[in-house]
């Protein structure tokens, strides 16, 4: 696999030439006119039109609200990690209705990185912030922050769209007009080039110390839901022009069916909710892997709590709203028997496994194992087991050794779990229901019996790449700290610090 888009060196050199009035620098690649050159598989692709190098300012400080970035992490940074915010801008090239035009812009990105270069493993995760709620949401950070830090990734959340910058009353400019006074966005037809320019900005010495920048081997793009839809357009229509990203990990979007799968490695992750709307799921290809997860809805309870915490913290000026990281791993283990809640599926286990799998794919050239999609009947509808859980797909041990049912999207027909409304009042967030005592005792003779069955399937999930070793420990810690025969919650011991190396 290519380790770095070498044209970035040429783009940076071009910026120096322009700024200093020089005639040339002779260091960076140029687009070849030799047809044979493009056929050499060892030659990294060269951008047809190198992405402009934006002007970077920062780190940003101050303002009239919290003195921190909007969306500052709701979980503590581990020792050795820092969070910094930068603005970047210049001229963005238009797309779609704005094709062949340019417009001035300035937006921001939030960077979370190791301080010590030796702790960095070479992969930058560039996340297209979601703006469905009319403010920036860092979906990938919310779901996978522990592994991003524990395994030495650099995370960059990018405000690529107008609604997050200055297009809504809850956008950055209106939330803190002092900190974000110079931000301006010309519209979403320019968002694709803005996102690509963010990848350029990562290499700016203002953003990245030399020792870290020299170790960047690959940049991957992520985005969920609405942002995954934007990535679909970028992959299909812009990627070949830019050659910025080494891989992609879109999440929870039905647009997977319309996405090219032959450019660079793509790992696409969908929840049970999106899968319910796909009659014929895509098949794996050499540069494409597709995971359909049994259990989670579009937005789990943990995700909803994280995004709510962001809004409360920001709009209370940092007084309230801190998020409890323990929520991210809940799977119903502390819920009273028979209880019904918003979906407690720990989707962070899967998204984190995906980031590590994509990193290893790019590093080694070996794709992750294929995972069969969720099982469908002849009509294309999902099928369910006797507990109401979906059959097939990407499965965590909590589905194979269940203590409850996870509902999302399409629902099982004739379910006997009538204590709550399957799917919930808002289908996007689903529900989960802990088994009642009779069902629980029909499956497990005791809590020890449950633990024995769970412990028996966890190693296979780890070996298959469906569960990271650190999350296997987290899952078993939670299971051992609960008691399926006793509905009174017990507090599990705190999780261990740090994580395993990639």
C-alpha cells in the first residue's frame, strides 16, 4: 500500500514557490504524460489537480463562552494527548452546481494527538463532522475515543459544512462570535474541497510538530450518517481528482449501494437500522469490506448521551453536561430484569475495531476478513432468533450469549417482548430490553453459568477481529461486575488505563 500521497510534497513546494516568487523547486512529483507510468502498480497515484494548501491559524484560544472549542472532548484525554483547535481557509473549488468556480472560506478543525512522537502509530483519522442537529458532531470521536488515544492515532474533526460553521443559530459563528469571528462558509458545494484542504492543513507546521508530521504514513476519512452521504459523493466524484485519502470508513448510511468500491480501501459499517432498508447488501471486493452489525440502531443510547452532553456543556458555558464514559460500554448488564431502555448496544466496540482494521489493512496490504451480512428471507426482510435479535451479520458476544434483545429498524414479527414498544418511539434510537427472570433462567442456571458461556465465545470474537483485546477486557469486567439473577445494579471496578499497541 502507498504510505503517503507524495504529491503533498509538491503541493507544499508550490505554495512556497508562489509565496517567494521562485521559479521552481524540483522536489515533488509532477503529473506524468507517459501512459506506461500510470500502469506501474508501485507508483503512487498523482493528483490530477493538487488540492490547494490552505492558510492555517492557531491554536485558537479565548472567546466569550467556555474558552475551549465547540465540541471539546466530553471524555478526559489520556496522559500524553492534547486537544488543539485551528482555523484554516483560502479559496475552495466548487462542485456540483458550483463546478468551475472558487470561493473564499475559513473554517476550523479540532486536533487531538499524542505529544510524544513515539506514541504515534502513523495514521491520521480525518472525521467529517455531522451537522444533522444543526451543530457540529464528532461521531467517530464519540464512539471510538478510547481506542483512538490508547492505540496512538491522531484524530482531526473537520467543520466542512455551512450548517456547522455559520448557517444555523447553533453554528460555531453564532455560538461564540469572538472565538470564531473570521469563520465564513460559501455553501456545501464547496465542502468537498474544504474537507480535502483540511487533509492538507494537517501537514502544516502550525498544526503538526515536525517530529509528528514526519511520521504520518496515511490519512483516512470517516463520517457517519449525513456525513457518510457526503463522503459517498466525495469518493465517487472527487477522490480521483484529489488523491488525498488513503482509505475511508463511512458509517451508518444506506448510500453504500451507490459508492464506488475500486479506488482505495473502504470499510463500510452499517447498523441493523440501515441494514433493514437494504434488500440486497453489497458483496465484498478486493478494496471493499462491508459490516452489518446485529443489534444497534442508527444512534445508540451512548451516542445520544454524548451529543446531548456536548450541547449542554457548550450552552451552559462549561457548567453542566459532562459525559460519563462508562455509558459507552453498557449492554444492559446493570439493567433490572424486564426493563426497557433506549438501545444499549456498545457500538463503540465495532467502530473501534473498524478503525484498527482499516489501519492494519493499509499498513500490511491484507484486508480484514469478510463478514457475512445479516440474514434475510426470500422477501429481503431481516430474520430474527427466538429472542428477537437479528440473525447473522457482524456479531458481538453479547448477541451470541444474550441477556436481552436489541431492537432497531425493521422489527421481528410477533415478538413476545411486549413490555415495551419494539423499535421505540423514535426508530432511529431503537430500544433494548433485558430478559425477564423466566427467560433469563431458561438460558442460564446461574450468573456463573452465564459468565462461563460468555467467556467461551469472547476469544473467537477477538481472533476474528470483531472485538479488540482491550474491549474484550472491558466487556468481561462489566459482565463480572453484574449479576443477571439480581436486578439491583452493582458498580463494576474502573477500567484499566491505556490500551494495547496496534
